[in-house]
C-alpha cells in the first residue's frame, strides 16, 4: 500500500513537534511547542493546518496545559482546572471553521472533568487520550482511503472473490486509469498521517498505478502547489499543478474522471465547508457530470448544524492575498476580502467518505445512520 512517511505532528518527551507547513516545500523544518499557548499560535499562524491535524494539535495542547501545572507548579487541583479551562478556551478560538478542533477539545474535556485525585494522574490520562486521538486519526484516514478506492477503482480480485467494479463510475469513462482533480491539501500534512482526500488517492493508486492527479494551486496560500505536490511527489504518484482558474478548462475537455476533496466541517444535511474555491470546483464538476467526492473522518461531521449557512467562516488577514513571498501583488490602499473557506451544497456532492462507511444522498439520513456506527453514537 502506498504510504506517506510525512510526520505532521508528534508528542515527544512532553513537547509537541510539528512540521512547519509555511516553509514547505523549500525548507523542511520543525517547530517545538512546550505550552498550549505555543500550540495555539502554531494553529493560528498555520504552522499546522487541516481540520484533523488541528484537532490532534489542540488535544496535545490541552495535555501540555495539564503537564505544566501538574509537573512544574504546585500541582493543586484548582490550579489544574483553571489552566485547562483557559487552554480549552484559547485553543478553541484559533480556527472557528474546523469542527475537529471543538470535537477534540470536548474529548479532552471529558477526561479532565471526570478526573478525581492526583493532578499528575490527570495529566497522564490527558496525554494518553491525545495520543489515542492521533493514532485514531491515522487509522481513520487509512480506512477512508480504502472506502474511497472502492468508489474510484473497485476492489481487486482476491480472497476467493472476483474483482469488483468502481461503486461510482467515472464520467466520462476513462480506459487509461483515473484522472483525479483535488483542491487544497487534504493529505498527511492535514491529518496525523496518510490523509483524507490524498488517502483516497494513495489507496486508489495502490490498486491502479495508471492513476494521475491534477492539483489546483489553491490561492492564496498555495497549499496545492506547495503541499499536495510535495506529498504526492514523495510517494511517486504522478501529479500536475494547475492554477485554480484552469479547473474548468480541464473538466470541460473531459480530462477529469473524479474530483476528490477534504472537508473542515460537514453539516447534518451534507453541506460541506472546505478551502475557498472548492464550491466553484463543485459547480464545474456538476456541470460536466464528474463525480464530486468528499473525504473526511466522522469527527468533521457536525450533526448539530442543520445546513451550511450556519457554519462559521474564518476571515484571514489581507496580507495573505496582497503579498506573495514578501512581494506586494496589489496596489496600496485597495480593499481585500479573504474568507478561508466556502460551503459546497450537498446537492453537488456524489458521496461522503468516512472511516465508518460511505454516505450517499440523501445525506440527512445516511450521515445519521453512519453516526450509529461511530464513536459519536446515534444522534
């Protein structure tokens, strides 16, 4: 099986180690965080990004907050409780759109609110839970990859049974392997490892080596050009970069068999928030009859929100748009708008791939049914 060796985030000797995604692909360097405040800063400044990876980082940030009190201060329970409340509030405020952030913090809250006795034992329990969240994310991504490959290339022959056809036929039909368009980076760098959308691509490529990828550059921060291309090149998966405005050209020419993207939040009806520009790609895919697939762990699904109009959309600073590599691109004094995400309506989505299975329209029913087989339980 194709497997990325990228180490996005690690817990090492009571510190959180993250690859600095702002500097890739030019420089591969790592940031060390010893406090929850440093983790929050890393999330805010996009040292680490991608909804699942943000969730893992937040969980580790809470574990750092507990460790700081339990092992370097008096260790009294009231001080621990106060520190954990502050860390949870501060981490939650970093990136409002990614649902995994709040999900992970709630997982950690369950541990520390239910803890009694020695604060050091609480700190150890929080560290264990953070590591469980990290390990669970990698396992989820691998399962998402396998379900996604079933959709795109079918199951190979083996185990006493014949090969199966793809669950979602390509449109148009390709005789020389899948041609997948992806937007932004939903790979190992956006998760604890392997990736969601890129996990689907990795697992599909393992079954059909003819697969090729078109990656949108993804302005303004170029996560596709910098990060997706870096990951796929390392894994030997053929990838070509296109500008965001070229997607319609290649879809119109029949050069895309499937679109596969990740997600930062999915609502109960299947509306999906992802990196800005995803909605436009979904419109183009629908116009040209190309399947549009969303890959995300169940921790990204927010069943408490009825639809995408309720998703908070993060607005980021203007300099991300006005400058590139320290060079100014726009005239001084012009207005700038910089939403980090947009919402793709459920009606544009062919399937939502989770570690618990694949949801098909109507999503309100299929996502609720999947919830009964996951950690969240029945809604």
